[in-house]
């Protein structure tokens, strides 16, 4: 038995080195750790050991099984998730914690503790969006916001207990934005409300028990509704979609169990409710109707749509700007982070600009996750109105103001060191940030009520 | 390198053991030496030369001491060897503490403080310094002759199973095993493996889990803690410390057994003690033995007046406290225990085992751990005041069910030998040679626990995202 034990250890080492035995990989996306290269200097400082330990922690032989074993133990014994990205509610309903936070406290606290301030922020963003919508409408581009439901909004009865969340409930984006959109005339479709309306009568789950995104079937019906709304605001109906054969399946289709996958148990979590799916077909394209072009800027809830619909059948193209930072142009399987593309060109050549955000992400409407200054609404507003030279001149002016302030420079100097940038780069980045987060402070025409009259030359010469 | 790491468990240990088992008996110490140097150098490459240098110097000093014909010369070499070991300990462990206190005094008197570059603490120095001292003094006292071979001595000092956190193995207890161990038997190896897994599980599945909540609570606002939260937290810390430290000792003892050594036990159900005196016979036994043999008895032990005995006891515990860490809270913790030992002597407590005394003894130990855990003295005092605040408003501890489950499990294990069946269970698990039929289920359970520990070690920082791009 001692020999058995020793052989077992050697097999683990061998598997760690060769990964010869195929083992199902862990689900979810992970930080990728590379095997560090050895250097005497790194060894002496302990850095090599630290990096190697971190690497081995996830790459030893059969690590997938040991991690799954632990996750299964955690789930089975404590009925909790071993990973912090998943919160367990009643009847095995799984949730992402930030939706739970939005249910009990609202995500307001991420931005401010003052409800008035949050509402003011949303008000300003709605006004900007109304301006962008009006400007783009001159170019024949239709803008709309799709307010996508969040799981805790639709199924609060299954949410985990309030637990550590103790602050009073603040205003929620999904409650504040729709009246503001009405006030400023922004096109929007409130699918959250639609889900609430049909919750008691729908014969299928609006959200799957083990997933964070809207269910495959519910998202399909919802998108069909949204397509009709798009046709309504443009006056050009889209190619009709035919939904039929609502049926049950025994195992879930991705991403109906995306949160279960994050838990990585050895065995599937038992669910009492059936998984339902619907077949999607496309009616023939009516004569003289062309397929429109669309840009969808939004969060991961749009992935469901890309799985369920052949977007090529509906659109000439449908670019997916995932969080406005990972751009899927021609294929949903290859993306780019290249921010070198021209916003104005892109916006002026599409037919629809759709902002597609779930209730938890609506607070960050238009956000760019990799560029703090890259909110699509302010970017579009500024770039549609002003030429790049004017924008750059304004940025340089802000840079000068920054350089004249010793405290500001000192602060940016520290920030530059932390981020490995030169001070000049940091100053320019800060100036860009200011200009694109508070454009009204630098371009008085944008602050004035009503639609700005100024346009960039590309817009004028389109 | 620490035992509860993937690199140790999955690479170093199997490869070392493979090499060790394949080495002929007479070369095994060399394999062990090589493994121990790699083990130490991996975690503290800067200090391996300090460790080896001081160990080699000590070996030759003791050799010279042994050969010296005159008692005065012997004494001189003995003093030099002890000064070398304790000098290193004093420099590396206490220099910063000393300078900080001197600077605090200078500042208090309005003087400029001394400039000083902080000294890093070589891992395990408290243990190997004490082992060196036992070697010097046991040889000086003629209990054992010195080692003939330098490599054997270095093995004794830096043998990796007990290098980092003990047990402090007295030279006289292991001298024979180093030079002439029994041939390895597979039953012994397996028993060692089981013991190692028990220790690993105590550390990874119990102590670390409990520790995460303790760290969060004590890292927060202590003033806001209600009495219930404060007690649960400190009892949890009491269990964390015990399962962490005794788990490490179990791993060391198990590893030693796999290699053919028999290390002394370091813990014997300390929380079932009925007095603080008994507690110290059951908690960190090898340190207690060291302090008794090499400090308390040389100071005069209980051979002098009663007052002198109390003084000796108190000094021993003061220094025991300081040995645990260079900070005032450890000194106070040592003095706290010394105080109760003196009280017990004065009142005659502990001569007879009284079952009901388990609870007050446990409470004294628990409050002592508060002093031990919270280095900042005002915070420590604040925490102790919260323990007795009788404020039951707003139970603030928000812990995962796993914390409570492990805490209850830890309490059960800590007190199980209070009952006869627990004693029988302990005897069977730790000290009985299993039959072949027993080995199979125990082996399977051990492997399951081992893989669970591996998973837990990865899962602690396991944090996948649905869409990483976000």
C-alpha cells in the first residue's frame, strides 16, 4: 500500500507535467498563470517560488478533479457556493451577488451614498442620450435602450437572505431611468417590466434556476418583442421571426446553467423545473425590405440572443460592442479591443444603435470597461458634434490647467508611477477622462438645453 | 516551503521520499540533509548560509568542548556555543524589538532616535536555536557524546520535518535514531502517512477555515463587537491556533515516522486540562520540556525557597512568552500564564485533577489567547473589555456555515478525550498498529482527505468568472 501511495503521487506528477490523461477542464474563465522562468535573482528574492507555487496551484495533475471534489463537498455539506461569484438562494436558485446587492440595497452605493446625487447622475445621462438620439436621427440612425431584467428583480422570492447587506435601500436604476427616458423622449423598451407582467402566466422559467442570465426561451420571446419595437420606431419592420415548438429538454443549453458551471461540482445540481426551449425560424424577407445594420452595445445578456438567433438572417450586420470595449465585428467568435476605429464612422453607417443593459448594469449605461473615458454616450455626443482637432485642443487646454496645479500634478505623478506611465501620458489621460465624463464643462453648447446645433465635419459631409 | 502547499505535497515530498527510499541505509542521512537544505533554501534562500554556517560552527565548538581536558575550558566552549545559538536568535528575532523600544524611550525624552535597518527573521530560528542548545548542554552534561559526523549533526538541526515549527527534539531523544535507525517498515510508513494527513486536514480543513473569519472579525472595528461575537471569535481563535499548531506537529511526527524517526509528541489534549499547570504539560510539550530542563532547573527549579520557586516559574513563563514573538503582548501573555501558575502553586490547585476545573482553565487559556493574538495593546485591552462587556445587542458575527461547522467539529475533537470513548478512539487512531484489514479503509479515507485538502488549497483563491472579459 505504501508503494501504491508512492505510485499515485508519481502519477500525479507525471500528469501535471504531461496532462496525458484527458480531464474535463474546470468551467468558467480564470486568470491565466504562466510557468515562471527561472532566474537566480528571482529565486533569491523568493519571487520565482511565489510564481511557481501560484502556477502549480492550478496546474498539478488532476487538479480539476480535486477542485471539483472540494466544490462538491462545499455544496453538499454547506449548501453554499465555494466561489464568491455565486450566491445561493432558496430552492437551489443561484444568483450573482451584485444582483442580490441591487435587490436589497441598490447598487447606488457603488457610486454615491446620496440618492439625489444618483438621480441627478441618471438625469444628466438621459439628457445626453436624448441629444445623441436626436443627432443620430438626423442621419437616419435609430437609438434605443433595452432595459433587460435582472434575476433578483423577477424572482426576489428565491433570492438569498439579506445577510451582510445592511444599508437602506436606495433608488434602483431600473426604477429611475424609465421615467427619465419618458421625460426626455429617449426610445426604450422595458423588458424588465414585461417580464414582471408575464411572470405569473408564462409557462416557462423567465430565469433558469442555475443561471444568471435570462432563460434561453424567455430571452428569445423578449428579443422577438424587441425586434417588433425596433420596426415600430424606424417605421421599417424587420424580417419576421417565427417561434414554435415550445418543448422540454432534460439537460440545459448554455448559458442556462452558467452559475452551476462556476460552482464546478462533481455532479449536476438537482433542479425540479424543466428546461424549456423554443425553435426559431425566419419568415421570408419581404420584397423591397432590406436587412438593417445594427450596433448593440451592452452586457453579457446579449450573448443569449447570439446563441438563439441567426443574426445574419435578421441584420445586414449586427456588431456587438461588449461593454463597449470588446468589439465583435464580423464574427461573434473573434473580437478586438482595438479602440482605433472611428466612432463617428461606425455610428453614422448603422441603422440602429441599441444600448442593451440588464438592471444591475444599467447604473453604468454606456460604460466602457477598459477605458474610463470611453462611455459611448458621452463619446458619441462629443465626437458627433466636434472635429478631432477641436477635441484635442480642448484636451491640451485641460492638460495645461492640470500642469498649473502642483497638488494635482503630485497626485498624477503617484498614479503614473503606479500604472507605469509617464507623467505626460497620465496628464493627458486625466484630461481625456475629464472631457469625456463631463463634456458640458468644456463645451458650453452641450450644456445648453435642447439639441446642440454644432456638428463635426464628417457628420456634415456624410 | 510550507507543508500545506502544493509544491511540497505534490513535488517535494514524493520526490524526496522516492530518493530517500531508494538510497541505501547508510546514505539516507545525506539524502535527508540534501532534502532539508533544498526545503529551507526554497523558502529562505538568504538565510540558508546563516543556518549552515552557525550549525557547522556549533558542531566544531561542541567537539572542542568534548575534547577539552579542563572543566574551565569545557565551560568556555559550552558558553561560546550557547552564545552563538542564542546570539543569532537574539539578533534576528529581538534586535528590531530592542531598537524600537530604545527609540520609543529616546523619543519620550525628546532625543533623536537611532537609525536602524530592520532585520528579517529567518524562518524556524526559534526552533533550531533551541535544538542547538539541547545538543550543547546534553553533550556538556555528558548525557550523550557528540556526533561523530558533521553531516549527522546538520541533519539533526535542519531535518526538514521539524525545522520550521518543531517539535523541539531534544538531542538525547534522537541521537541514536540519527546514527542508527531501524529499517523502514511499510506499516510504519503508512502510519506516518496517516498521521501526516490528519495534521494536514487539521490545518487546511479546520484551522484555515476558522482563521478566515477570525481574521475578518479581529481586523474590523473591535469596539463595535458585542459580547457574543467577541467570545465566539476568541474561542474560534483558540481552536484555530490549536489545530494549526498541533496539525503541524502531527505532520512533522508523521513525516518523521515515514522516514523512520520517532519524534516526541507535542500536544496532549491541552484544553481538557484542569489547571494551567496541567495545561502547560499538555500544550507545546517539547517547549515546556525545554524550558524545564534548560532554564527552570538551572535557575534552581523548586529547590530553593518558595518565593524563589515562584520567581523561577514566573521568569520561565516570561521568557516563554518572549520566545513566541518579539512584542510586548507576548511578554504579557507569558507573565499572565506565569501569574496563574504561581497562584495555583499558592492555592494548591492542580495537585489533584478536578473535572469541573476544565471550564475555568479553558476560559483562562482563552483570554490568554486574546493577549497572544492582538499585538496592539490598546486593541487587546479593548477586546478583553468587550469579552466582559455584557453587551448582547446586535450579534455582529456574520460567518459562513462552514465556519460554525468547523468550529463545532474542532470543539468536539478538542474535548473528545474528556470522555472515556474519546480516549479509546485517540488510542486507536494514533497509537495502535492497524491490522491489514484496517489499513484499506483508513488508507482510502486518508486519500480522500488528502485530495480534499489539495482542492481546498486551490479553492481558497479559486475565483472563476462567467465571462472573464468583463
